């Protein structure tokens, strides 16, 4: 018997093959919204704010920001800068 159950709450399928690793994902709260920051080895940085509905799939409004850097995104971190 397991104490924990894992289930998929939200997913997104990309049209192009991207390469990711364990440091490519960051989950953080921004302005009270839970956001997923996903970086790829191809240089894409995407910010999602998933809306969990019955379909549990991606809708275009979930993507908040997407940009392409000339170099790979290898690691991400977030911190509050306080004086």
C-alpha cells in the first residue's frame, strides 16, 4: 500500500522535439499565480500558468511568455532581491 498517489494534472505537447534535463523546470509563484518556467537545450524559455480543468490539457491561454535565446538554457533559479 502506498501513501502517495501520483497523477497527471496538466500536460502540454510541443510540435517540435526539444531536449530537457532535470534543471530545466522551475515552479514558482509570481503575483499570486503558480507558474511553470521551462527551459530547453535549444534555447527556448517558456512560462506557463496552467489552468486545471476537466480536460487537463494545454490551452493557448496557458502560455504566458515564450522567447528564444541564442544559447541553451541549462539551469534556472529564482530569488527575491531584498536590500
